[in-house]
C-alpha cells in the first residue's frame, strides 16, 4: 500500500508539545508538505474541533505548489481546539487526468471506461439522491460515448463533472498526520489591550494616608479618557510589619511607612484578603464592576510569596525554605535583598498542598470578577506548576488571562510562554537603538515565537525607569509611548508616566526616587508638562485602526538614518495601511528618506498618493517609493500615517 507523506505541519510549537496561541475571530492558517510517489492525484484536508466537540470539522486544503498545501479557518470560541491534517489518494481525479492525457494522443479510450464507471458507481453510493442522479447521467453519457476520445473529453472536462468530482470525494489510502496539535484560542483581550498600572493606595488626596477603592473609582473616568482597557493593580492584600521596608527600600521604616505591597500577609489576612486601608471586599467588587461598565478590566498581581507575618508561616512552616540554623530563608537576588519576603518551596515534599493552595487563590479572585492576573516572578517557580495551574484554571474559566512578569534569560521567558502564559513582559524597555528594536521585533513577530509568545510592551514599571526617560524628558516619553503602542498590540504604562516622572534614586540606577513601592504618594494628575492628551490620542488611533489590533503584522521599512525607525502595519485584507515613522533621538531634529514599498499598497510606481498624520491631522502628498521625513522631537517625535491613496 502506498504511503502518503505528511510533514512540516505549521504552525506548531516544539512539534506539538505545547499549544499554539491564537485569539477568537483571528484567521488561523495551517500549512503542510504532502506528497506520494508516482503521478497519482492526492487530496488533503485540515480537520479541527473544539475540546468539547467529538466531531471534526473538515476544510479542503489547497495545493500552493511544490507539494505545499494550505487551509484556514476562523476559531470563534475562547476554548482549546485540536487540529490535524489528513491526506488521501483520489482515484477518480487520477483516472480523469490519465484519460485526458491519453485521449489527446489516441482516438479511442474505451478500455479506460470500465474503470471510470466503477469509480463513478462508488461515488453514487455515497452521494445524496440529487447528486446521485447527476452521477448516473454521467455514467450513461460515458457508456454512450463508446470511448471516442472527443466525446469522452467533452464529458470529463465539463464544469458539472469537475464539480461533482470535487464535492463527492473518493478517499483511498487515507493517511493522517502523526499527531493532533493543540490550539488555545484566547479571548480578544489577550491579543490587544492598553494597560495602566496604578497603586490603589496612591489614589488618595491626603498626605501619609492610604487611598481607597472609592478613590480608585473616582479615577476611572480619567484613565478611561486616556484610552486604557486594563487597569493593573499591585498586590492589594494586608502588608507585613516584620522587616518592613521604609522609604527608598531602606530597613528604616517610620510611623507612616506602609511597607511594600509585595510583602503579603499579616494578622488581618493573606492572599485572599484586602488591606483594610483600601476598603472592604464589597468596595473592591464595586470597583471591578464600575470598571466593567466603562469597558475596562481589572488585572490583579499574583505574587507567590509571604511576609514573615503571613498565616502560612505559622500554620505551614514546612512550606518554606529553612537554613541550617532552622530559620526561614528570606528572598534574595544579590545584590538585592528582600528581608520582608519569604519564598515558598515549590519542589519540596509538600509541593502538592502548596500547588493546590495557590490555585485556590486564583480561583478565589476569579469568582469575584477578576479575569486577568499579572504573575510576579514566575521564572522562580517550576515550569510544570504553571502548566498545571494555568490549564486547570482555564478548563473551568477559559477567559482568564495570565501575564508573565519575567525579566530573565530568553529561553526561560520563551518556555514560560509555551507553558501557558497568555502574555509576557519583554526586553522592550531596554531596546532603544534602531538595530536593537528591529532585530528584537523581527524575532518576536516574524519567527515561530509569534505562535506562542505575545509581548506586552511596558514602557516603564515601578522597578524600571530607563536612562532614556531620565535624560530625554518629555520628547522621550512621547517617543517611547508611540513605539510601544504601535509596535505591539499590547502595551502598558506605569502611573506617573503620563506626568513624565523621571527622577532616579541615584545616577546609574533604574529605581525611582521616593518610589511608591515603599510610601504613600499624592499625585497632581494635572501638573504642568503632562502628556495625557497625547496618550489619549495615540490610544484613540489604536482603537480606530484595526491594523494595530494585530501582533504579527509588523513590517519594517527601509530608512537610511540610524535615528529614524520606520515600519508598517496593515490588516489581512489590505484595507488599513499604516506607516509609523519615529525619531529615536529625543534631543535633535532628524531627517531621512524612507523607502515605501508602494507595490504592497496597490500603488503604481511613480504615482502620487496622500498620507494623513493621525496624530496632528496633517496631510502630505507623496510620490513613489522615496519620500522625505523631518521630525522635530520638541514638536512631535513621530508620524502615524494612514495611506489615503
């Protein structure tokens, strides 16, 4: 029996070891190399089904040339899917092709009619009554032709005959791909969103006093006006007092020091409790619901660690790492010390109890309306724990999303994404030169990483104030925001960014001076120099242009100046062509000629066309490929251009 070869099925992640990540409503295309020996005609199909559906859906694959086949479907549910490829020998099309060739050289092909009649009879048996009648008519016509080549050709080359042959498939020697692949289809928020990180205790108006969830509710309209979809909150739980950190991460707290929110737990509760200063559980649920009415979501920090005062320390001391003297080891990543935090031992003999308890924490908050979790330092916990937890949660609540906060080695970040994280922090914060950005973004969006790693481009975090923001001032803040918001479909800012907050604790450090990680803050959200209107405009542009809703549709455009980065985005149907040009130098005017690939936009070489700057509303007439750009960072550091044609 002849074997049909099926190989190089894409997409797949590590040959199917992990699911491909996708989002609902996003066209999913599968390709494979399929062939067999000899000259027989083969057919192929893409088969897929949802986890709860026992029946396969089948889509014919199209031969693209060189034995390469392709088919697509659009998953419309937030769920786990399975897909595979099937191929078969098609005897009726093989017969018809042979007869056509022979009939061109011979006046009579009567000897081939009996085989064709037998195949048509098989087709008739599996067809419905209406189609069966047509097949029987073709059998009759072929018999009446008496094998005369011209008559036979007219029959088998007729469009009705070809349609029946393609619709009623005869499958022999059916071969399936070696395995079924998994496709996890997230809801759309996994693919596209604008995040705003804020400390609830810093939303109040009184010095040395914590803000509350009621204060957070009051801020929601302003954050919505800036165009953000997701509000991420650092830990909202009671904070420990033992080894509490004081201002600027010192071990000298004063009477007004609230401590680090990541030092979770005291006598008032742990990971399933809310800090009393922030309000009650009812206040939190009202905050979540108010955000929902504004079409925003709340993301919670999931930090798997405890203060020395957490109830776990007393009730389950065996869950922690112990030194030889019997004391519990605090967290440390030299030269950084976290004396106020105890890490849990995920690999010890009590691992199963710890794992179950951690899962119960996630489910506790899911049941209170939270559907997004930003996970703190996931790279310090076992990979198989994350696979177990994320899959377990999503089996019950498929709409739950997980963002991995792992600024670590590349292969570890990639593996965490494969293990199930919906989104991942990236190295974007430290990629500032043209070649760094282009090289990194091409890796993220043009290699197989696009099938499992969704980068969320945070421009800053409570721990990362990059040198370019410290020195580049307002133009740098605007420039980096445009890059984050248009290079990736997911991006975020940490509050204070809109005020261009850029004071480091000391020269050469990326830590903020007087960080709200260790003290209460009272912000003047309207202080001079803010860029709230600019942020709102950029987010509005993102919302109005579907090209920015995709992640892997990025294409870099050639420019000569090393301080000018140019790239394009478009929708799959070509209806939303966008070109972004950014001056990477926050200090000086930069000029350049950019080389627009006009043929990709349906523009004839040498023709004039109009582009509109969506930031300023200005319109320019361009001609052909090479067009002049001048960007003054003191005015606007970037163009976001829509091709009007």
